[in-house]
C-alpha cells in the first residue's frame, strides 16, 4: 500500500511537473503571441498613420490643384473674370445700384453734358440694364444684334442664386470680344476708346463689349515711297488696319504685337512689333521700358511725339529712327531682326534700330533685278552727295579759281551778278523752301500752276534783272533734285542743313573751313547712336560684308545673313545646303 501510494504520489508529482512545464510553455507562447499582436498593432498603427499622411497629402494636392485651376480660370482668356483690374480701390468700384452708376457717369464721363456719351436703359428677363457707349464709335449692326438676342430672354433664363452678369456673359451675349471689369475708371477708359459697357442692376461689375468702328480710310498708295512695280497699299491712320497689312505679308506665328497706352488724356494705342525668335530681346525690353516710362498728358501728333519722348534727339537734325509707309518694307525689316512701333492715328511706322545707310535705301531698288537695282542705288547716292557738297564746292572754286583742278574747268562763274554769291545762294535756298511749303499748303489743282509761276517766272526774271546768275540757279536746282531723291524726307531736310553749314564755312574760312566743318560733322555722326547702335554702321565700325551689301543690291540667293547690327537670334536667313533655291553644298 505504501508503495502504491508512493507510485501515485510520484505520478501526481510527474503530472504536476508536466503541468508546470506546459503552463510555462503556454505562458511563453502567450507572451510571444502577445508580442506578435503588439507588433502587428504597431504595424497597423504605422500603416494607418501612413494612410492618414497620404490622405492629407492628397487633400493638400487637391487644394493646390483647385487653387491652380481657379488661378488658371482667372487668367484664362475669355473666362468670366475681372482679374486684369488688379486691386480695385473702394472709391473706384462700380456701384451695384443703377441709379448710383448713372450719377457717377454724369460726374466722370460727361453723361447728359456731352451729346455723344449715351446710355440705353432696357430690361431683360426682369433685370434692369444700362448700355454705355459713344455714338460716333458705336457699331450699330453689332449692338442691334445683341439687343435682339437679349430682348427674347425671360425670367426663367436666369438660374436661381447665380450671377445675372455671369449668365449674360456665358450664354446670352453674341459678341466675340467681351471682358469683365470691376473698376469704374477702367470702364470709362474702355468706353472712351470706343467699346461698349454693359451694366446689370445689382452687380458690382460690368461687361466691356468690343463693338466699335472708327472713322477710317482705305489703304492708298504711299505718298513718299512710291514704286513703279509693287504693292500700292500703304498704312492708314488706324492701328488695326496697319497691323493687318503687316500680318498679311508676314504670317509667322512668332510675330508679336504688344499693345501699350501712352498719354494720361489721349490714351493713344502703341503697338511694339517684332519676330520673337529673331529680334534681340534686350532691344525689345529697352524699347518697352522707354515707352512705359513716358509721362505726358498725350501725343495727339502720333509717332513723331512718341519718338521725341523715347529717343534722345535733342537738337540733332538727323533722324535716329526710320519712318515707312509701306507694309512690305516693314515686313522685310522685321524678318531682318528690326523692331517696329505702330502708333494709332499715324499713317507711318517707326523702324528700329536705324543707321544712316538705312535711310538712303528705297523699295524700288529691290523691285528691279540686281544689276538695275545697283545702278539705281548708285544714282541715288550720287544725288544725295550732290545735294550736300555740290554748292559748297562750286562756291569755293568760284571764289578761289586757283584751287580748281584743270579737269573741273567748267566750274566757276565769269561774272558774279549784282549781289554777292553767298547772298544769292542763301536767297535761293530760302526760295526753294518757300516753294516747298507753298506746294504743301496749296490745293492740289493749283500746285502745278504755282510751281510754274515760282520756278520759271520768278527765276527767269531774277536772272534777267541781274540779281542772280545762271550758275547759281542751275546748281541749286541740281542740289534740290538730289534732296528730293533722298528716300527719307527727314534725312533730306537734315542734309540741307549740312549744306548750309558747309556753305557758310567755305564763305568764312575758305578751304580749311570747308574741310574742318565736314570733318566735325562726320565725327559727330560717327559718335551718334540709335538705340545703342552706331549711326554710321557698317562704315564705322567697318564691316566689309555689310558695306558691300550697301553698295551693291545683291541677288536674293546671295543675301543669306541678317544684318549683325540688329543682333538677331538667328543670323542666317536661308537654310544651309541650299543655294539659289536648289539643293547644293553649304556656303
């Protein structure tokens, strides 16, 4: 019995030991499981944290995209946005009551005082509206079509809670160019330009409708740049017409026209034209800055006043810009890297930069073949040089026969007349200027008769009475013809001043005076710059290739490079590997 009890006791102890071992194993497993659960919970927590971070990032990204979309919507052309007004001052905001709006118009735009400022009040879909316009500029057909469309609206056309002005803008205004403004000054400025303002009662904004029509003439043949062959359409006084004439010849998508306004009162439109991938960006930026810096009440005389405000001419008689009346000339210069300035109300266009030799070229030379064009160019050069130096040299040889070379035996005069030669020249110079001014101010049917009376009768009688000698009249006529042959009207007038200075220098100091005066004028021109470009380029600084292009009208296949004076982004005009329109080796 004792042994059985001992065996049972040993078995119980063995089972207790096993149970303790099992319990220990179970506790260890439970600890491991617990640790695994904790690790998994930590992992799930980290995952949830990452998911929350991703959600925050997505929300932030979505808000950023929404903000960009809103900004894009504000900046998108043609959208319902008044973002172009910038920050509008409280006193400049458009009133949201139509009666207040009308009272403000009476004070600021001359409504009910000036007969051409008019407001048409109508009700569309139970919405009171006011249409502000200038009667001389209003385009009746466009505005009438808009009124027809709006008169068919009913109150159900407007969605509940939506802006009536936005509904008009997006659905019911059959106009191409419509913008939104919240500025009263901007509204009046646009109306003074000729646009129409559409106001809705209860709205603190207005729509600007481009429905204007300026009094304009059709393009005619240029007065100063006529050609025998070639186009006969010249610029007019309307900026849009002039831009259209240029774009008709230069259909390049890189052609840019930046619009600016000059003058606090005239608000004159000024367009800067250039080819973006050719023109020098620094030149465009400098010109833009100069025009934006102009602080003046107005430029009613157009391009000439703008030139004086942007180009430092001071008392320099020589033109530092080139004017052109021909769209084909302007298009050609744009392709060479020049920058053009188109001013509204001006029938000519400014070309920059300009050199002295640009002003002595004419479109007729490029309308003929290379040989004839070169011949015409040399004849023109001879006429320009004659208009400057012929009279001073003849006077010098007439007063000092010993200085005259033998091969110029025909220069000089056997008798000088009753008046001194210098006085005769000065009187003839003034007489030619008087005839030119009289021709400008004389009605066209009487110009021919006036010229005959002035040139033949007055000149012939002056010679017969002994006041003038024949040689003075002859050489003055040759000099006048050379001046009229100068392509640039402004350069022709400047050359006349130079001729007078040389003539007076030859009279006062004889040959040394003539040489010194000519040298001083030449150095002065060499130091002159047009928009930081040397005025006598390519002579000073000397550029052999460009100078040859000035002296010779080369065939177009040989004219492969743009003038370096323009600093073009693309120097070559013709692709490599082509010569004369046929495939060949590169030059």
